C-alpha cells in the first residue's frame, strides 16, 4: 500500500499549480478542434483585458496577429499596465487591478487570473507596456521569468503589447481553426459597438451592436425589422422568423452563456409582458415567443455563474429591472413601428392556431405517451442528468446510435453514471419541411424526443451533450444527416447552445505483439504502418465491430467529439433544402462531382 504521511502533503507554487491543473484555469486543453479548447481561451483572456480598457473608455482599436507557428500577438491602445507592476501583473496570482471596481467596473476576464494562466501555459510569453512616454517589458518561458527591464523613452502610444505561443508540451500538436477565432472576434465587435478589431489585416467592426449580430444570423428570414435597445447595463435585439422554437444568443460581460440563465429568462418574460401590454391582450408565452430570435447582453459588477464553464448566469437580483426595461422597450418599439406590430400579431395568431392543432395530436398520442413515459424503449439511461444538484450532471451525455450491435459495444463500455444510450432501429424518417405534429406520428422520433426531455421546452433537456454516434460509412453518414435535419428543423436552439456533437471513432487498428495504435484517418494508418514493424491492420466497418473492452477508451476521458457548429441560423433552411429536400439538377451535379 502507498504510504500516506506528512511527506505526502505537497505545496505547489501558483505556476506549478496552473501547469499541473490547467483545466481549472482554461477548461479543457484540446488540440484546437473544439471551440472551447484551451488555445482559444488563451487568446480570449488576453483580448478580454483589451476589451476591459475599451469598456472603461480607453482605446478604440485592438490589433491581433496570428503567425503560422501558433504565436499570437495582441496590441491594445488603453492605459497600459503600470510599468512598475508589469512583471507582477502578468505572473503573480492575486495581483491586478480587476479587484478594484473603480478601475474596472464590468470586467470581462477571469478576475485578474487569466493573463497569469496564459503566461504559465505558454512556451513563450512577452509583455510590453507603454505608458506616458516610457515603457517596461517582461519575457517568460513556461511561466519562468527570463528578462525584465524598463525604459524612460518611447514613441509608442499608450497601451499593452502581448505576445505568446501555447506550450506544445501541454497542448500537443494543436492547430488553430480560423472560423473559431473569427466567431469570437465578431462577438467582441457586436458586444462593443464602435470597437475596431484588426485581425491579420482583416477589419472586424460593428456599429449596430446586437442588432448587427441578429441581422447577420437571421438574414432575410426576419418577419419584421429588428427591435433594438441599448443602455449602459443592458442591450437586446429581437425579431421573429418562420422557424420552430426559440433561438437566443445571450452574454454576460462579454461571456457567451450557452445555457442562458436569469438574464435570458428575464428577457423572455419582459418580451411577453411588453407584447401583452401593447396589444392589451393576455397571449400565452409560447405563442408570443414561438419563432423568436433574440440576443441579450448584460454587464454586471459581480456575475454569479452556475458551474465552472460560465455557461449559465445565476444572479437572481437582476430579474426585476431587466423585465421592466425589456417590457417598456418592446411596447415602445411596437408603438413606433405599426407595420411590425401587425406582422407580429399575425404571427402570434398563427402560433395559437398551430399550438391548438398540435395539442389535438398530443391528445391522440396521450395513451401511448403514458406507456412510453414509464419505460422508453431503446433507452439505456444514466444516473445523473443535466440540472441535477450533483455536479456530475454537467458531464451527462446521451449517445444516439444505430442498431443493436453498436449499442451492445457501447453499453458494455459506458459510464453508467453519466452516459446514456438511445438506439435507433434503422434510418429515421426525413423530417425536412414537415409540421411539428409529424413527430407524434413517428414512434421512434417521439421516443427520442421524450428521452431527451425536450417536448415542451429545450430548457428541460436532460443531458448536457447529445452525441450522434453512427458508423463511418455511407449509411452512417445518411443517418447522421437525417438526425441533424430533425434537430435543426424543430430544435435548432440545441445546436446554437452547443449541445450537439458527432462522435469520432477509429477507422483502423494497427498493431503487433508489442504495440497497438488506433487510427482515425488513412494518413494516420499509413504513418502507423511505417512506424510499427510487422503490423497487422484491421479496418473497422462499423461500431459493432469494436469490442466493449476497446470501446471504453473511445468514449472515456480521451473521447473525440466534434461540436456541431452553425455559421449563422439564416443558412439552415437553405442547407436543409439543398441536401434533404427534393432532388434537383444542382444536387445531382454536386453528388456526381463529390462521389469519389
């Protein structure tokens, strides 16, 4: 047995703690294939500091550069870090101005911890501050100071220049995804109207704030001109589309809150009250909000988030003033825009009619629903779920897979506490352009909806992650497309809120008596065959061919899942029409061109 005594107790320096427990500071490490991977959080933490300067009224431009070797450079034109404290401010935990409300009222970053984490997790970190004609610089490697000096003469404008390169010994062979970086930078621009961001000579700028964000997302799908409101603490924009459900983009101090929270629920309540006040009616919330697309951002001095990921706001004291401001602004918008008011009234009336039709279908399915609610066929549930008090609920995942063989391998390998499995019998129905009531006439899709807990509202989703796990062949890809069509058609907010993923499993196993390597591509297989002498190569044709003993590692800590991302929601219907609608000459030409 391992000896446990005084010598077992270790005291780590702040630097060692960050490098050893990096997940506490930047979440997951990752290789750059996920929007939330650590290399993007490092960029975010440095840019956040520049944004804080802009919010406080200093500097209207931020310059960002990314080199091919992964080096990131950020230059702002704010006040500059006080020169005598530069070294400590970028390396010493609990040192910074973010704890002073008079200096930073609505801090975006991690309360002064972010820059230190970037420093500690970078193989190269170089910071220079320009202030009142003087300068100071500090250079680090893996968080260890290599050079520090100050000078009294500088022709540079005030501000801070930071350059870093994520540590390959921690992050491995990472690769930046340009779309992920641009998505974050555009969010910064929308949330900080008037701020110019120059990224690799590309200008990212918004003068309309969240109105521009929503216009870019919905495009021509809007039913009426976007309503927009902005003051020091609250900004929102909204319109309606012909899509199903409710779609929201919510932010707190610049942080995207994928799971919403009190600010989003207060916004929804305020919209309902504003609409009813204007029309002098008592419309139901689901009728007013069906098809809504909204963006809301708040700035708070002390935001309280639920969970480590900061995906959901928990402040209960903000509800009242947000509801009132939204109510007044919505009523005022409708009063000033009579054309929009008429279109909204027609939309609400149509929603009422569709809801009553849907309720009729639900009533017809009530007896079946009672039987299914006792035990949903093909569902192997887990113990903890999203929303549970136990924090393991945040890790809950449901795998949607095909066939009994694949399901059998996964059932034997899964974590019964946090991983559930829903098994499809075969290819689900193509739900493109079908009314929502068709779900109730399709037993399998109905069972899946009930298993996920999203019949009434996606807010009641029972699992944090929905992972589509199909074979890596033509049939598997077809099933994946059919499932994505179902979710994008009726529950697009699940995709917007980052709940949808695709499971990657190995295509090949390359091994000899001493070593086994699993390969996810032809290139990886070729490399493995060269490096492993006398290798035997096995091609996995389906998930069911992987034994439960092997499968465990593919859905464990090192599970490879690819998030389903949307560039904009305005492209959803066009994309679904092209791939899942009626055959057209354009689609046939596309298939023939890409068939090989």
